[in-house]
C-alpha cells in the first residue's frame, strides 16, 4: 500500500491524515506535507495516525528531524497511533520529543 496524506486546516491546528505505510520509498510525501503545513496560519500540527499502518526508521528519523527544525515555531503531535506503531515510536525515542496519543488511550478515556 502506498502512502496518502490529506492536509486540513482546523482553525486552531493543521491536521495531517496519514494513510498507509511510511517508509523510504515515500518519505518525500511526508516531507512535502509537513512543509505545506508550516505555510498555513496555525502553529500546531497534528498528525492523525489512525490509518498509519507502519513506519520504518526513515519515517521515524523524519519525524524527529521535523520536530527539531520546528521547535520554537511549531508544535507537532501524533494522535490515534496504533499500538504496533506506538511501540516502535517509544523504543526509538521519538516520543521523548513529540507528544503521542495512542488509539488505546482514546478508547479508554
């Protein structure tokens, strides 16, 4: 499955809906989406990971680098992260720099 990203302005924040597998073959799509999101008025960027099936090391690296580059100007967060993807993000240390909410957290609230 390829990767698809939809960008929506939600007033207070910019929403990126990610569908598919984020890997080295399509990392440029996420780079472009994040770049586009920084051109909108909101300083908060929320990545909806409900339909993000998998992410590899290149995707994790991009998220980390994006947070570093955006620090002080934009706030990046991950929402509705599947447990399998969340485990990888926690192990990699990405969650030390980017706020993450899992699907399990949403359903237990």
